[in-house]
C-alpha cells in the first residue's frame, strides 16, 4: 500500500472509496480505511475539504441520512437523462399523497392516512412504497386491532438527497406540486444517481 503522510494523502483514499461505493458510506465504514485514529473534528475537516475540492464540478459530495456519497448535481441531471433508455418509475397521486402524509405525520396508521385523505387507501399503495424501501412498519398502536404504524426510512431520505426529516421541503410546496397534477395522472420521481430497472406505473383502484 502507498504510505500516507499528510491530509492530502488521506483525502485521496477517501475520494477513491467514495467514488467506488455503490451507496452512501457511513462514517464508521470510512474509518476502516485507515489504521490511524482521527477525532470527529479531523474527519469533518477531511470530508469538508474534499467537498470543497468538488465544488465546481458536475458531481458533488453530500452527506445523507446513512452517510456520505458522490452524486450528480441536480442542474446536470437533465443531460444525463438523455443517455437513459428507461424512464424513472411513475407513481400515482394516491401513492404520493400517502407518502407525504407518512413523511410529515409519522408514525401513522393506515386509518390515520384514510382519515386525512378522506378515502380508503389501497393495500397496493402501501406495498408499493414498502417495496421501494421508502416506508416501513415501525410498531403497532396500542388500540384494538393493534394497527401497524408506518414511517419513512433512511433510504427515503437518501433517495431524496436529505440528511434528516427537518430538510423536507415545506408542506405547501408538496401541495402545490400535487395540485398541478391531474387526479389520475402518474408522476415521475427520479432520485439522485437513480438507474431504474424499468419504468412502472402504479395506480390506485
């Protein structure tokens, strides 16, 4: 192995590991790269410095809910989309409304979602969001029937390029987007670095 003597050497190793990773890398995993032990301030300095190195490029280093990742800057994603033969997955208005309720009101039961939306929630909607890895059952309410409680996952935050739920856009912005869509229109959701296996359409019956 190449000997490491100065911060630039460690940054090169960090850069290499992050570029080669297929998903966000948490700090404990990054620490396995070196025999040396650094305090949190040193790790923060190394990662922030590496982030600045990429400040004027089409790819940026970001911190997400599960760790650090290189990803395409949003303003350049449109160019890369031209190289894709497949479109991002499409989701029904019902699925996105359900996801928004879970994200902003979690943990919630299926009954809670139905009370807010005013309609029965199709089991397929929740299954679609679970299959995508965006929501999960985090417990059961201590009431008759012990209904399952749903919450968003760290993958949901990673796919939206967020570190925490506090970075979610204002609910009014979500409502604006939803109001622009027709009631039965499906909406594409392309996430950073997304390479969908197939374009799918999910509708609520």
